[in-house]
C-alpha cells in the first residue's frame, strides 16, 4: 500500500493571474490539496489512472502534464517559482523528511527553458510504507 498526499497546487495562467485551483480525480473521486489517497497500486499505476481537473481561476489551456518523480534525498531542481511564487527548493525545505518520493507536476508549459516551467503546479508526497492502514478493523 502507498499513501499519496496532495501537498500543493501552485498554478497561474500568466503573470499577475490568480492562483488556479485543481483537484485530482481518482476512481471517480475528487481529491483536493491536503487530502490523502491510499492505494494498492504502484506510484506509476496511480499516475496513469489519475486525472487532473481544473476547478477555478484558470482560463488558459493546459498541456499534457509533465511528471518528475524524485526519490528521497534526490537533488531538488533549482528553479525559481513563476511570477514571484516561492521557489521549489524553498518549499521543499519545509517538508522535513515527510516523504519517500516526491512527484512534481508541471502544467503550464512543456518548454523547460520557459520561466513558467517551475515543476510546482502540483506536488504529491508519497509514502510507500504508511503507518496508517485505512482499512484496518
């Protein structure tokens, strides 16, 4: 079993635009920021079975999501946050060992040279050995 925490969603359609709100859709259920998902699937299976749904404040088109999965202790990409958002490295420093894998999702662009490519549009924390068993009697 793995536990996935929908830790953050930091997406804007452009400079000065409001933050957009997203949900993940998994097995017909909407999952919002700070929600946890428990699944018997592998992380790769989960990512192939989850959809990203725009809830509000995003009038721009969204390309195919770009996923970057990092194992614990892997170097964090040194990317500034788009339009004065907190950088990924600064955000990561606040995690204090709360994950085994980190899934960074980019929705704004597939152009890695773009300032909008900050790999923090959606952030998932993954625990492959959770302490909590949601189905325990």
